[in-house]
């Protein structure tokens, strides 16, 4: 099993370095716009641009990869991402930065397409779960660790952007020097949204609402933290703790969902996110209770997407599972694109608590919809439920990494 992870170590190092450099950009940009007097709406618009770029890249980047090959495409995406990161330090303007975030999202989606198709090629059915887990760990740990680059600016505001650009550029080296054979690009096909909703309404609605909540958090979480009085170092700690909390609770909730009606676990996760969101909205000042609530929010909200995918797959035939998972990724991304703007409107009306009031509103909607679906449809028997699997919320290509979907489709 460890040999399978070792075989893709260059790819894991690349995603770790890329996330360490690029994963904190949303936090840094929100802080810089806030320091310049930007409103929550301005920060929300810039945040939305990134997720629109991610959606665009998810659907378009594959054609470039197929045309020029994985290594050249990866190098192009990373180079453009690095150049975009440097441009933030040249001139601060919300319109320019929105365009740069659109480019960032497109490039990150292209990187995901390259790496995830490579990982799929290098893993077999028996090792796919471990490779996927290693990929998720590298991605989230890099993203969480990168938050602490906020602390290195000092009297030179350009330093964090320079450090981010350096790490992003260096992430190309492991891929450029890899001996791993470049694979054919997986199809990345998705089910039509109407068909997917007819099969699993809760899966689709849950994925969209989760995207809205997490898109809003990534775009505006730093703004919330600053406006309740956090120093830069505390903002970095808060953002990283939410991400680490998101990793910690996914397996326990997933195991529970394998033993009981999965919809009940989804409803409980939405209820817990609702409670955590309201508590964070009412939090008056920084401190350990706020960090604990942030970890709880991350743990519950990050688990919702893979729970919704697993629930949808309980109602799908084996040949539908990969395209359905791809469709749910796009549903999540569409929600993430809408979330920052909607949350910014809440913050404009209610101040800093508005971010988590928006989170609570989304979670409350998911809770009510989940309860209604329990009334409308009988549960899938536990013996027929498909096992839970942690999945990335990246691009439709990530669906091919699901070891259960691909093994059952092939059988």
C-alpha cells in the first residue's frame, strides 16, 4: 500500500506546494481589500470570480491538457498562476483583482485535471483508496499550512505575494522531473442536472448548499475574523483550524452514515452546521471558544459534500456513479460561486455576523429539505448502502479517483 503512495510522491509534493502557495490567497486578498476600505460586497465579488474561474476551468481545461499533454499543460497553468499572483503586488484594484482571481480559478482547475488524471492512472483498484487519502491530506495540509504566510508581510506588503509565487512556481519542478507516464485524459462526463436531481434531490441540493457555505467562508472568513478584532496571526490560525477540523470529522461521520440511514446523518450535519453558524454569528470576540466553534463548523460542513455524493450513489447504477459524481462537483462549484455574493449581502446588512448568519440560513435550508426528503422517500436499506468515501471537491475528473465507483463500474 505504501508503495502505491510512494509511486506518486512527486504529484503529492506538487499539490502540497501549490496549495501552500495558492491556498491562502483568498485570505490574503480579503485582508488587503479590507485594509484598503473595501466593503464586504467588493470582497464577495472578488471571491466569486475565483469560483467562476474554477467552474470554467473544470469544463474547458481538459481540452488543453489533451492537446499539449499533461506536463506542458501543468507547466502552463502553474506559470500563469504564479504570474497572476505576482500581479496582485503591482497594483491594487478590485476590478483587476477580480480578473486575476478568475485566472487563478481557471489555472487551479487545470492543475487539478492534470494531477487527478495522473493519480487515477497510477493507482489500481486495491490501492486507489490510499492514494486518494494521501492526495486529500496533501491538499488540505498544504492549504492549512499556507495560511501562516499571512504573518510574513511586516513592513513590506508585497512579501506574502512573492512567497506565494515562489511556492507556486516550485510546484512545477516535481512534475517537470517526474518519470510517471502521462495518461490519457479521463472523460469527465457528467449526468444532466435534471436527471441527477430526479435520482437524488438531496444529493444535488446538499452539494449546492455546501458549496455556497464553503465558498462564502473561503472568500469572507478572513474579513469576518478581522472585523471581530483578530490580529493577522489569529486570522491565519482561525482559517487553518477550520480546514483541519474539516479533515478530522469526515471519517467518523462517514462511518456513521454507513451504519444508519445516510439522510439522518446529513440532516444531523446540517443541524450541527446551523448551530455552529449561529454560535459563530453571536461570538463577540476572539478566543478559544471561537476557535473550537470554527473547528466544529469545518468538521461538519466539510463532511457534507462526500455525504451527499455517497447518498446520491446509493440510488445510482454502477455506470452512472462516475458521471454523477462529476455533476455533483459542478453543482458544488456553482454553489461556491454564488455563496460569496450572497454572504456579502448578509454582511452588508448585519455586519461581520452576517457571514455565519448566511451559513446558518443555508444549513437551515438543507436541514428542512433533508427532513422533507425523509418523508417523501423510504430509506435505502443499510445492507444496500454504498460505503462512504472522502472525495475532493475539485473538478469532474476527481470522480474517477473514487475507488468504489470505479471498481463497481468495472465489475
